[in-house]
């Protein structure tokens, strides 16, 4: 293999896979005598330079790695020239990093067709892939994870792969030698960059605050939160309101009911949570939960835009909060 193209819409996954390739060839930390980096702009004006660098020998012995950042279709000619001489033998490995290349991209098509090359696409984790990653990362630290904790982590994380790994590392340190990650552990230790906007979404929807809901949704989507994750967080919030309502029906005061929830309600959300306990009846909460369950299923199965489905469900809940009846 002469060259690897690593591309896609997930920059953190691209960095992770490029780092793994560099480590395989040049070690950890990378041997500076076995690595070099070429600016994409330089190769546009001098295609032969790529061939020369890939054919150069390392000062310290072993295979040499050539890294090319910001690769694009403008470099197709340079890589075509490299592959043309591959049969004669090229001792080095070229790793090219690119953004989200279209299926018809000339550079992508060249790498996919060339026998001496590999193209690796980097897309954000789907729900199943994210759950597997969380389990495997925690298992590597000797930790198992409870089902509800895994649900919470899957909903909170995933917007950025590097952030996800960093948060799981922090969680591992928090849990220590306990051997098991509970929901309380996960909620106490993990603070994904989208957490505040997700919290704002459920508060705004339950209060019927359209301006706040619109702003929170815009922020969450911009940060990479998935529509399904947002629907799940909203459903979890409704479920906790139902649990609190049941405790009130059993004789506790609203404050006692809220304080009894596990994990506890986040401090800055307590006033809004208490207000929503009083605003929503158990029947209306049940209707809202049914609506969110249907929305999640539709996001996964209908082929309709998930963002639009999630937004519509939350707007229906906000309308119901304003009217004082169940969602329509």
C-alpha cells in the first residue's frame, strides 16, 4: 500500500485514524526522522514532489510517512503520478487528510480505484456504534456500565469523538475502582458540550417558551446533537416528571418528591422542574411521553427528516404547555 486517504464530515474521527496510521508506521511518539508533512498548496504547483518524498529513505531506518493535510481534488494529478510509479516500488506511506468529499470527487474516485491505495471514510457514530464505543472504552478501563447509564451517555455524547473519549476518560477516573458505572455516576461526571442546550430544550418545551426552545434547538443542532438524542432527553425529562407526580400522589410534597428523584434534579433546573410538576397533570404527561415515543420511532423508520420530526414534537409539547391541555 502506497497511500491512504482519510476523509469525511467528522474531523475528530479523521484525526484519530490519522494518528493511528502515523503510530503504526513511525511509532509513539512519532520518530521525527521518519515523518514529514507536505502543504497541499506546494503539491498543486509541484506534483513531482510527492513522488520524491514518498520515495525518500528514512535517516533512522524503517518506513517513512508523508502526511498531506487539506487534500482536495486539486491534488488528483499529484496522486495519479504517485500511483503510476507504484509498481516500481514506493518505500514510504502517504497519508492524505481531506474534508467531506463527494462521491464524484476525482480524488476520492482515484483512491477507491487504485490498487495501491485505500480510502477511509469517517462519519459520525450512529446510535449502535456509539453505544459499542462507550462500552468498549469503559471496558478497557475495567468498567461495566448499567443500561440506564449507557442510555444517558449515548444521548449526551457523540457530537464530537474527541470530546466523547475525553469525557469517558473523566468518567473512568471519577468511578475509579468501583467496577461499575451507574446512572448517577454518568450524570455527575459527564458534561458534554451540548448538555446545557439539551437541558434548555426540555425546560423550554415543558414551559411553553417558544423563543427559548427555538434558540436551544438551534444551539443543540449546531453543536451536533442528533434529533433522536434530543427526543430521548425530552422523554427522560417527562418520565422524571411522571415519577415525581406519582410520589406526590403517594403523599409526598412536591419538593420532597423532586428531592427523592435519582439522580437528583440539576440545581439550576429545580425551579423550572417544580413549576412543570404543577403545570402538567399525569394524564397530559402520559400523552406527551407517547408523542415523544412516536417521534423517536418515526425518526428511525419513516425516512422523513429526523430534525423536522423532533422539532415538531417539541413544538407540540410547548403548545400544549401554553394551552394547558394535552399535545395534539
